[in-house]
C-alpha cells in the first residue's frame, strides 16, 4: 500500500512529475534538472530526497568536475508507470529501468 501512495504522490505533483520524467530514461544531474525545470532549489532537493528515501530514484553515479567538486547523477527506477482504477482497486504497472540485482547491490553497499 505504501508503494501505491508513493507513486500516486509523485504523479499528483507537477514538479515531482517533471523531475521524474527527466530522469526516467537516463541519469541526470541536479544542475541539469534545475536548469531545465526551473524548480526552486529547496523544492527540488526536498522532492528528490523524498523520492530517494522512497526508493523511486537512485543515485546512478557520482561525478567530479575539473575543479574537484562532486555531484550526483539521479536515475528513476521505472521508465513507464500506468495507473488503472477498476472498481475499488487501484493497480499500478511499471517498467523498470534498473536491474533488480543492481538495486539490491546498491542497497547492500550503502550500509
């Protein structure tokens, strides 16, 4: 039930949808997302951290600039999400963009 609520929350919020749509096909940096979407910084970081906490988004990699600053590349774990309402049942179909083995390994090495 929690996962259903997480998906519906993201889909209901325009800024969250914009973020999710940018990172569903390839890893994207926060700077690219902010530049493209024009979402305020504080809103972006609150939303992306919420999506990370709820396992809809992963940090695909950490890159480093020429001057040594590090930044994360974000990626959604689903490419397409379909929500169906049939009578009193809400069903979600999602196409994963991330291999489940990769997700499990990331969880394991995060500890």
